[in-house]
């Protein structure tokens, strides 16, 4: 997984000569993201990424998976996997021989998977499929002198099995966190806790390579989310999710997060642009019409007397901050919610009970946990703006992308 970080503090300005130089496209790429980035002609290895809009260098950081498996023997084994997949995808004869070998060996009749740089988890899927079809692949490759050297050795198989064991549990988490039709940002704190305590925790039966990969991935993830502002965002999202609340927040930070949440709710309530809920003012015309038609006087019930008495008894003046803190504490002390509950549906049903907390939940729970939704938008725009439709105006492109994602 690769992320492009384009922060002002990390962008060194380039000279005017570099700004006028035409940039070249990244070699062998299929991602539409590279429409806005390029390389200078002098950069033959294409290491320094440059933005085509501001002509400044862009810092590129590698994802946790690639960083975790950056080991020489792993690179060699993965390179052999790619060559094997390429050898079978370029000729129908080998594909036919592979199908025959699968039937003879009783293996599933499945095709090999090619790694895609723009699709998360494709490397692990490629490795897993090669391990599954190893006997059939070896039988077909060794029968041909031209491909005999591609047959996997036992050392390669040990490496691939170690890598697959470390990466396999991450695939489901990656797919779940990449969704955009449900709340995902509040999952980050629980997922990180699960990674550290169970999923990526070294086991007794792990090989040394598997242990190293798990440790590298954990170090990267913990370092990535160690920033104070990021921690506050994740803690706030977890606090506002009725399934988690303060479960995965550090005990020393619970009081601080409650104070911060109360302060944000107070600022939201004081925002003049925010619509006032639960207040209706009758119009003067309606009042005049009602006066012409007097309604029949209704008798008071016994319950109305007790209702008035209870109001007089509870009419204790409270400040806005005190009422906010009382509402927040009532929310945190509410009945526990099942892990499969949809938090948006829960808030729709309980918004009347906790209106201020619900407003804050709307602000945070809409944040996506990953950049996958924006990458999907980039891909959609790349399919819309083609060579034959290059004259589309930006406003029309925005409308087409919106329709493509919402119809």
C-alpha cells in the first residue's frame, strides 16, 4: 500500500527551470492518480515524484505490507512468483497443461492471480494461489526445458509460506476498512489493539521470518498512528461509536477526551449557522386564523397536575456546560451495544435522547478510515475522462463522477 503525502511543510520549492520542464509519466502504471504527478526526464530511475500543478517534490511513503516484507530472500521468492504467473498468462498451452495437471493431482481448477500495484492484498492472493497450486505448477514447469528454472525450490516455498502466514490475516481487515457505505474510522483503535494483542503477535509456531514481518508491520502501524492529533481523532471516533465508547481508549486519556468532547459540543451549540432543533415559532397569520375559530375547551386530566408539579420541582437552573456533561455521562453509561449493530442506525433511534452527542457523532463518524474511497473516485474520473472525452469541463466531470457513485 502506497500513500502520497502532499503536505506544505514537506514540499521543497523547485527552481523556475524545473517548473517549465515537461514531466514524463511513471513507467508501467495503470493508476489514474499519476495523471497529476510525474518525473523529470533526467530522473531515469523515477525516484523523485513531482506535482504537475505546483511543480514541487512530493514525499512518498511505502505502506506497511511492502515495508514488512522488504527482505532479500522475500524479494527473490516474490520475483519468482511473478515470473511463474507471467509464464502461464502468456500462453494458452501452459494454461491447458496446468488444467490437466490440476485434474490429475486433485487440485482446485483455479487460475493464477497477478499482482496489481493499485489493488491492496493482490500480492498475498498471488502468493496464496501459487502455494496452493505448487505441485501442478512444478509438474508443468519441469516438463519444459525453457521454464524448468522457474520451478520453486523448497527454500522458496518456506519463504512464501512464512510471508503468507503473516499477511493472510490482514486481507479481511484491509477490505473491511476500505468500505465507504458504513462507519469505518471508529474501527481503527479496536483494530490496532487486535493487531498488537492477537493477529500480529508472534506465536510459538511462527518461523523467524514470519516473526520479523509481523514485528516490522506492527512497528510501522504504531509509528504511523502515534501522532498526537491522529490519536485524538481516533479516540474521539471511538468515543462516539456506541459499540466501543471508552473501551479502547487509554485510561489516562478518558477524562481528557470527555473534556474535549464537551468543549466541542459547546462550540457546536454556540455556532449561529447550526440550525436550532426542537423549536417552532407560530406565524402571525396562523395565529389570526386560529383566533377566528375558537376551539372547544378541554378538561384537564389528573396527570396534567402532576406534570406541572414535577416541572416546578425539577426547575433547577443549569449552565450549558453542565447540561452537556450530564448528557455525555448519560450516553457513556447507556446499555452496551452489540458489535454487529449499525452505529448510524443506533444514533438515528437515540438522537432525541442525546441530541448534542449525536451532532458531534455526525461530525466524526463520516470520516473514512482509509483513502480507498478517494482512490475509487480517481479511478472513476479516469474512466470518464478518456482521450475521446478530453474536452469535458470540470463541472461536468464532477457531475458525472457523482452520478457514477450514487446511481
